[in-house]
C-alpha cells in the first residue's frame, strides 16, 4: 500500500520534471539566440553613417548592401536583433509577472475574480496596437513608454492562463493536504500551487515572444519607441521604406529578420505546447 | 499562438451586458485623461496652437480655462467629456484648428470600406482554405495549410513594404498608394486580410476535423451526399468557432488597418491617428482612441451575441 502511494507520487514528480525540462529547452534556445545576436552585433557593427557609401547594392564589402545613411544593412539588422529581442523579451516577461500577480490576487476572492475577469475582457476586446500607440505617444515616445503601454495591454493572456490553472489546482487533494497541515492561504498559493502552473506559463511565454517582436516592431514602425537612427527592426523598416526603389535590400533584410523570428518563435511555442499536452 | 477558446457560458450576451458598457467607460476615462498623461494643459495648448505663441499670456490662459470649464470638478468635466464624445464632439485640432470629430468621420469612411472588404475576403478565402485543408489529404490540402501558415507569420508592416516593392515598384501591377479605385484597393486589402485568413483557415480546419468523424456526417454520406454537401453539413457545426475567431480578429484587424493605412498612405482613421501621434495633437488622439475602441467593442460584442444564433445547438442552451 505504502509503496504504491510512493510510486505514484514519484511518477507525478517525474512527469512534472519532464514538463519543466521541455519548457526549459525552449527558454534556453531563445536565450541562446539572443546571446548569438548580441555576439553578432558586437562583432562588427558600424552604426556610423557614411554618406559616401549610401544606397550601395549588395557586394562582398556589404553583404546586404547599405541604406540611405550608408550603414551596412547586415550589421544593422544584426544589431537590431539585440534591440528587438531584448525589448520583446522585456515586454513578455514583465507582462507575465504582472498577469500572474493579478491572477493570484483574483484567485483569492470571488468578487475580485469576476471584476478582474471583466477588466481583462475589455482589454482583450480593444485593438492593442491602436491603444498602445496612442498611450505610448502621449506618455512620451521613448522605450519606457512603449514598454508601459505594451505591458498594460499584454497581461491578459497570462492572467487567463494562470487563473484557469489556479482554479483547477485549487480542487486538488494535495491542496487540501497543505491546508490541513496548517499552511496559510498565501503560502499554499505561492509555494504549492504556483510551481505547478509554471510549466504552462513558460510555454505561453515562449509562444508570446513572436507576438511581442511584432508588436514592438510595428509600434516603432509607426513612430513610437526606438526611432530611425536606432537599429530596431521596425525603425529600420520605417526609415528604409521611402527609399525602397533605390535600396530594396534595406527593406528586405529587416522584413526577413522579423519574419524569421516570428516563424521561429511560433514553431518553438507550438512544439512546446504540443509536448505539454 | 494560443487563443483561449471561449467556453459556452462566456459566449453570448455577457459581453453585450458587461464588457461593452464597462469598456466604453474605461476607454472614455483613458481618453479623458490623455492631456494629463501627456502633461499638457489644454488651455495653454489651445492658445499655443491658435496663435502660434509658445508662451501665451497667463491672464488669457486663465480666462480660457474658465471658458472651457477646466476649473470644474473632475467628475463634472468627465461627464461633459463623455456627453460630447457620444455626440462626436472632441474639440478643435491643435494643428489644423478644425473640428476633430468631422475629420475623423471622413477618415472613418475610408477605413470602413477597407475593413468591410477585408472581412468579406478573409471569411471567404479563410473558410475555403480551411475546408480544403481539412477535406483534402493530398497536395492540395498541404498547399492550403502552407498558405495559411505563411499568412500567420506575416504581420502587415512586413508584408506591406515587401508587396509594395514586388508588385508596385518592380512589376508595376498596382499603384503603391492612394485610395478610390479598385486597383488601389487590391494591395492594402490583401495585406490586411493575410492574418485573418490564416487564423480563420486554421480554426475552420480544426473545427471541420472535429466534425467530420461524427455520426451525422456518416448519415449524410450514406444518404448519398457528395463532398460539397458533406462540407456544408460539417461546416454547420463549425460556424460558431469560426465566427468567434472572426470576432476576436476584429480588434487585430483595426490594429492592422493602422499599419496598412500608413504604408499605403490611405486617408483613413489609422493615418489620422498616426498623423496625430506625430504632431502631438491630443484632441485628435482622444477622438481616435474613443472611436476605434468603441467600434471594436460594439462589433465584438454583437459578434459574440450573434454566435449564439450561428450554432443551432447553442440556441437551446443559451436561453
């Protein structure tokens, strides 16, 4: 009897470990990409403008040509990877923390739950980009304004996921066991239930990175957040678009970078969610 | 991307009753507080705009504050703002000095045309692609899946410039900007529709794959129905999922419209907002926020309520 119980507890723990491992692999993968991107940008970026070398077509000196400021497009896009990915990462991680905290607060009370769910309904129903654009532009056009606007609109998916997971976890026997052994509600939530939510949360974070890259680059494309001298992909794209006829490579390169990143992030996210099921 | 599938009890009238009023109040509160967020005084900003004077006389500022009622209690001012907003009155633009509301109204007609055409195109193509992907196991189905996967990872600000480059500049098939003729509509609509097409196709495919193994399909087949009849039967139960995903997409569509209008320089609401952002024109921003937000809330809630009628099975449970 005892051995049976022990075995089942062990298998549950092993399952949880393997789930976390999958999520961890995804996270490490994304982290590696970020590190490589930083290395690349450190290796050979000349963000110096060089007006003699404007609009150079791709050659051995400039593999992806130069833009309207005479900057090497390839190194520009590599440097942009650091900017775009770190901003997107910041958006995702801060939103996840905010969403989780709000879910924890709302799981603790019935009234607060329905009120906060209604608020998240409103946030979900509103066009994110438009509201973020207007809010960020009013606060100020810097990176912090961009972050604030995107986080204040981007916490809802994490909130919903964590809330749903918390509610299923609350019905589990081991929660009763923890309560019976005298743990306070806060301790049960944070020490017992939250660790069980983490693997699903990590999977969602991985899926949302691509989305965040798109949001960040589209906002800076529209004129909020990092602006044209910056190497953020959206900003590079916005600056290159009027000169598309003379320097099409300056349009194509950042587009491909955004495209590759979103496709990659989507693929990783899909793989992780499929594994978790 | 994970989209939480709405559960049955969430669908329907909850959004119409709870989310819509709450959302409009929240939006107008945000719009009302934009000058505060921007750290500007409306009276000073108005005077600066009207007389191009960076430092207007404090006495005149004070008298204008009284005239605009800026010294009243915040609740009174908010009530007045809300009443005027519902009538489409958002004051004068800081840059053009013309009523913001009527400019937004003109811009709205362009955006509305584009969005309506896009929704029609996206629903038709998306549903068709999804059906083909679900029912054809051969290369045709795989091609359909590939097209929708490509659409999913192509945001408008990436696809737009690329399309301008390829079809506008290199091949010269279509004009690269402007609005009015059908030729000018092709690129913006296609770029805007790519995302919705992908998600509608994906949902249609999943829902159809769920419906096809069910017994009523076997009955339909045994009665001698051909592939198109079977597709019609299976789609009858898929409509709900497709409609709710289309409703969720609407907010994204309005966001995409901002990007598309900027890229193709269309005189729509998105361009109106982006211009206001560049000029720091706070009344125009208030107006844009209120109008775009409310439209998306209203249409979203209506679509959710309509979902009840789209699924024959929900008709009995929802009442």
